[in-house]
C-alpha cells in the first residue's frame, strides 16, 4: 500500500494524512469547491475537486471518488468518520474496484448500521442489549403497545440513525403519539430509511464505549474504554479515558462484552462498541460504530498507539501490531474536548469566517484541527472546528492542563463552545467525575446565563 485516498475532510482528513506521511504513504485528498482552501487540501500530496459544497454533490459521490482513486493509482481509501464511512454500498464498491477499503467488510458495516439487526445479533451473542422491541414498530398503535410492555419513559429511535439525530425520549403515551410520525419522517429525510424502534429510556445513564480492533487472522483486542457522557443533543462533546466512574470489575466485564460482540461478527479493523450504563452499573449494548471514532485520540494518548497506523496495518492484511491483550496498557488520563462553531448555550451552529485562532501551547496539549485563520465554517458540514486533547498522569492534572489551555485559546469570527469549556472544566459536576448524560444541561441551568457573556 503506497498511496491512500482520504474520502473525508477537515480535521480527520488531516489526522489520517499525518500518519500516512509518517509511515511513507502518499496521500490523495478529494474536496468540495467550498473546501478548496482548507488545510487538508494543501497538506495532501495530490488533491481533486469533486463538486459543489453540499455533500450529495461532493463528499457522498461514491463513484466519482472511486474513479479518482483508480485514475491516480491509489491502493486504498480511508473513509474517516461520518460521510461514507458507514456506507456498506460504498465499501463494497471500493472492494469491487480492486481497491482496499480501510475498515471492516461491507457485510459487517451493513449489519451494524442497522440498530435493530445489530441488537438482535448481540442478544444472540449473549451481550446485554437495552430492553426494547426486537423489530421495527410500523404504526403508532404498535408503538403504544410496545411502550406499555417496556414501561415509560422510552426512547423512540431510528434504526439507521447516527450523530444523535433521529431519537427522542418519550415520557408518556401522549409524548409518543406526538413524536411518532415526526421521528419517522426525520429518519427518512436523514438516513433514507423510516424504520423506528423503541428502547427503555435509561435514566441518569452513562455512555461508556470500548475501543476494539481485529485483524484478518481472527485476533481481537480491546483498547480500554472512553466515557462520553458529557453530551448535548445526544451527541458527545467531552470524552475521557479511563472513565472516572467505573470500577475495575465493571470495566473488566465491559471489555469482555465488547470483545464478545466483536468476535460474534468476526470483526476486522477499528470498531467501537457503545454501552449505556444505568445508575447501578447494569450495562447494555447501544450500538457498534464500524469506523474510527471522533474521540479516538483519547485512546491513543493512554495506550501510546497510533490507531490510524493500526488500521492501515490491518487493511494491508497484516496481523494486529499488538495481539497479546496483556501487552496493551493504559497509562495516565486523557480528555478530549470537541470545539464546535456553535452558540455555547443554545448549541445552534454558528457558521462564518474564522478571523482569529490562537493559543499558547504551554500546557502541551494535542490539537487536531481542520481549520486555520481565514477559513470558512460553512453550513454544509458538521461545525466541529477542532479537538483539544490533554493527557497527564492523573485526572486532576489533565483537568488543570485543560483549564490552563482554555484561558489562552481564542477563536474569533464564529461563536464557539470555548466559553462553555472554560467554565465547565472548573465545575464540581465535571471535577468529581461522577456525571451522567444529563450533566451538561443540568450544569448550564445553574449558570444563569453567565456562559458566553
Ligand atoms: P462519534 O461517536 O464518533 O462521535 P457520531 O455519532 O457523533 O460519532 O458521528 C460521527 C461524525 O459523523 C460526527 O462528525 C457527526 O457529526 C457525523 N454524523 C453522523 N451522523 C450524521 C448525520 N446524520 N448527519 C450529519 N452528520 C452526521
Ligand atoms: P447515535 O447513533 O446517534 O450515536 P446512540 O444509540 O449511540 O445513537 O445514542 C446516542 C446517545 O443518546 C447516547 O450516548 C445516550 O446519551 C442517548 N441514548 C441513546 N439511547 C438511549 C436510551 N435507551 N436511554 C437513555 N439514553 C439513550
Ligand atoms: Mg452512538
């Protein structure tokens, strides 16, 4: 494998290319007209424009991207996250074209992309899943019946959903009736599939996920957990490893369940098994993401491994760089903060031109950024600008580093959630580590409009 085309944009395209360069692989970028001046386009060895800003006219043009890969003599395509990364049809086409898809096989992507099918598969494999329906619910009457059996509150969810989109908590029959059709049509609009199902809503839950890795030879290892419970709109904004609220014993059982999940589908390449944990540490499989995760740097910091390099090694047909679980160690504590161009209190995207972006790197943090000064955050894409990752021997030290970093981190031209992090990292709610997925919303209420003033 000598040349890789990266079918993505922004920080993750940069991130993948950095590893390629380090290990002597040539890189090819494809980009929209709106992204012409982005750092990842300049950083690539070759770059090709594939169409206008909207993703359907550019980053989702599977055939065009494959054609370019063939034309320029690329050996493989790395899909990053989002966009085509969990598109089984794309993965299949890449392989049919004689190229290597850096990820699992198309069948696994297809199975895991379907939340209902993957729940069933996991149930069969003995991995606990959230109590809920075994099939899609096609009518409101059916949904109401199922909800009565499960018990309110329930989560109404799109089977094909992702990115926190296409789900809503329903308190009562009335709420379920109110949301049923709108979630269905949202699912259809975003994911082209209106199948929805119900899960028990787990109150005061933690989202804890396990990084796993597999190769062609059937080796499967885990690389510990990430606690991603600091969320807004059911989407992560802070992730950390190890999880501050997990006993050694529960952690061990989570790793076991994640490896069992991966084994059940003969998993190859990088994957994440997401679990939801109740207040009394019962845990349930939520979904499996068949790709590199946004928050993978947290795992890289504690394990010391380059996960993109592992992905490439496995895709080359080689064994896992480390296949003996006992040799994989977690050292210190890492925390990632996702920097979004958004209003820090309403979380509404704030597109615009980044007029200024600066920091002093005294605290030695890792910054994975997709933008530079003068860059445009357009409404076409996810408004994440960068990720800030801190690592230290102890959690409190990592928090201190983050706190220090955020005092110097400035972005002007677009609103960002930096003012939120400046305060939140110092909060008791985050500091004690004992938080659940309600933490951000609850803490914001105590701030009485002080954030972002
Ligand atoms: P992770 O667990 O890696 O954070 P997410 O579910 O948050 O995964 O999604 C990964 C990326 O894909 C994010 O950039 C997210 O915004 C994007 N994404 C996922 N689904 C969608 C969608 N339906 N529409 C827009 N962006 C999406
Ligand atoms: P996505 O594909 O959008 O990432 P997930 O199923 O992984 O969807 O759920 C995203 C987030 O939504 C979880 O991290 C959690 O905060 C919340 N969530 C999902 N299902 C439930 C549930 N049954 N009970 C409580 N919260 C849930
Ligand atoms: Mg998820």
